[in-house]
C-alpha cells in the first residue's frame, strides 16, 4: 500500500518541517563564496563557465527556485499586508546591517591598513553614509566606500552578492499581487501562466528588447523570475506531485538537456525541472538538526564577499583555497550572529504581530446567573 495521500499522482509530500532545504541553501551560499574566490584572487579569471553560467550564478538561480516554492507557501493564507511585512522583516534588516557594518567597520579597516590613517576617509564622494543611502532601496548603485577596498586584487567593490536581493524582492511583489486573486490560491493555472509568460520573455528577449529598452534589469529579471515562478508552480502542485527519485533523475536529465540545446534560455524553459531536483535534494539529504532550525544561509550569502575582501586586505598570500577556507569560516560567524541576534528575533516578532492581529477574541465571560450566548 502506498504512503502517498489521496490525490498524489507520484511520490510523497515534502515534509514542511523536517526537510533539508536550509542545508541546500547553505551549500548554495557557500558555492557563491567559492565562485567569488576566483576573481578576488585573480581578476583576469572569473571562474569556469558551466553551461552558460558560473558556479555563483547557478547558486543564485538555485536560491530563486527554492525561494519561489517557500515564498508561495508564505503568501497563501495571508493578507497582502501581512505577507509584505513578513518578507521585509526577513530580507531588509540584515541587508541594512550588513551595509552599515561594511561601511563603518570593514571599509575603515581596509583604508587604515593601506594608508596608515583614516585621514580623508570621511570626505570622499562615497562616504559610509553615501554608500548606505545610495543602496538603501535594495538596488546596488554604489559598491565602494571611500574608494575601498584598496590594495586588493579586485578593488572598489565590497559586496558582489547584494545585487540579487533587488530582483528577489521584485519576485516577492509579483507573488504578493498574484495572491490577491482567490483563483491563484485554488488553482495551479495562474502560477503556471505567470511562469509561462516569464519564460516566454526570456525566449523572445531579442524581439522584446526594443520595447523595454537597454539596461541590466530586464536581463536579470528574465533570467531569474522564471526560476522563482517554477518553484511557485511546484508549490501549487504539491498535493499532486510529490518527491520521487525517478522523477528527480528525469528532471535533472531534462534540465541539462535543455541547457545543452540552448544556454541562453534552455534553463528557463526547464526551470521547473531544476526546482524539482533541488526540492528533492532537500527531501532526501540528511541534515543536522541545528541547520534545520537555524537558517544562516542568508547571512552566509550577504557576508561572504565583504569577508573575502577583508581577508585579502590583511592576508593576500592565502591564495584561492585559503581564501575559501578563511572567508567561509569568517562569514559563518557573522551569519550566525546575524541569525541569532537580528534575523530570528525580528522574524519572530513579525510573526507574533501577525498572529496577535488575527487572533480570535476571547468569548465574553457570562456574569453570575447569566446563561452563555450560543451561536
């Protein structure tokens, strides 16, 4: 007899609580550190090209696919306002603190190490305050603080990871708007339609480019949004399509096959396959319980690059592998601090606020001799 619930066409459901998705995301965040170690030690080499993208690019894509699944689950059953508050609480405070820490601690350390003093640090065009305020809307417009980092192989860029958060939050808004319509919560078709439109925009990018103009925004949006919606599609189908090893292998093969056919848009066409394979990894991989409970992957992602630049400031001789080891360890410490002291408390407060707002009022206590009201 099958363990699958009624209505499940294949496999078993992904356990919402006991899964290894945090572990998968932690591996993806660590992969970004590995990828960035190539140009941060040798700017002439950006890393190996893996079917159209680098290791870090594929890691970001993996983040978007998993986020699409998880964020869709967060959206359904909540008002748009509650959903938006929870998304902002998850993403923005840690982003802001990372920028402040970079501009007021990391950048002065680099400036002082190279110049021997902080003279001139506060009077440059990109002061710490300018850095924070220029990027405060999640869109990365400025990458240096007072010209730092200086004296490193890859200068004037403190964080090459934060750029993706702007596009991720845009995806949050898309799912938020989609969730306003009741049919999107009842049927998979609206999410499938959104995925199809996003994928078509990538496939026909050349023909559509004259209508949306030049710039990197549409390049990144058409690249990443299909993966986000692919995760959303799988969430809407979770009661019909479960986790099964055969489907995971077939998905991996189909995704790689489409990439071989066309590295420009093959991944987007096969994005549902990629998302399914990642979810399956989250289903079958063993994970330490502390990783399940404590999600430091976001902190690893945002602190990896500045930690690498700080390592290259004081120990440029560490080389490629040494940079990976030291920066991963350093970023893990910062990520854990961010999770325990900032992210987790703020998330819990936001959730508690939503729970209190929607809690049913306690029934009135009848006075002595008064019968309780029924109905």
